[in-house]
C-alpha cells in the first residue's frame, strides 16, 4: 500500500491547489507566501501530522493551501474561509 492510497482512505480529497498548482496530498507546504494583505500567517495548524483539510505538513513556517479551514486571515485574524476580507472563488 502506498502513501497516496492511505491518504485517500483517511478521507482527504485529491485536488490541486489553485494558488501553487501542487497536488495537495503530496505537497509539504503551499509556496504562496504573500496575499494582498502581506505575509500570510504560518502559525496555525491542527494536531495531525498533516493538515486534515489541505494536507500540508503541520510545521511552523509551512503554508496552508488556498481555501483550507485552518488558514487564518492575516488582516482580521479570523478564519480565512469565513471572514470577508478576501472575496475570491
Ligand atoms: Zn498551494
Ligand atoms: Zn491546511
Ligand atoms: Zn479577514
């Protein structure tokens, strides 16, 4: 059994990040370090080895992929997918 099959069984969705164009399951971190408000916050992670939502390795300095529910807005400090600072699809 290889890693990708294991990850799919745990419920992760195979998807390509629209920001960095990497496969979310295999990328250790997003590589888009800035958004329109400046440097993105890199201190928020869940308790798993990899993010339950976007699949990055949970380590300070790594960046969540766009649309991850752990990502914090670096303007208002709220959950990035639910705040109103960035309006994008
Ligand atoms: Zn990404
Ligand atoms: Zn994430
Ligand atoms: Zn915000």
